[in-house]
């Protein structure tokens, strides 16, 4: 299987980078102290992948989903 891959120039990525940064900042405002998790969730969403959130009750999984939902 051959895929046609086109590399984007940094100038073309800047708007997407800024929007992604703003999304992470907004999530950080709503859910404090989970910056790395927020970045991973945004990467999963942007790559159209699946995200599995596991953890003990009360750690903010539902709040995270509601924030991005």
C-alpha cells in the first residue's frame, strides 16, 4: 500500500499550532493540574483516534469529557 504524504511547511502549521495551544490552555483552566493528560487527549482527538480514560472515581474523567464534548 502506498500513501501520498505531503509535508507541510512550518508557516502552514502555525495556525493549527496556536489553536491547539488555546484548546489545551482552556482545558487547563477548567481542570487544574492535568496538563499532560490534556495534551494527550487533544492529540488523540486530532488524530481521530480512540481515547481510553481509566482511573479511580473522582479523578475528573467525566469532567474532562464534558469539557471537550
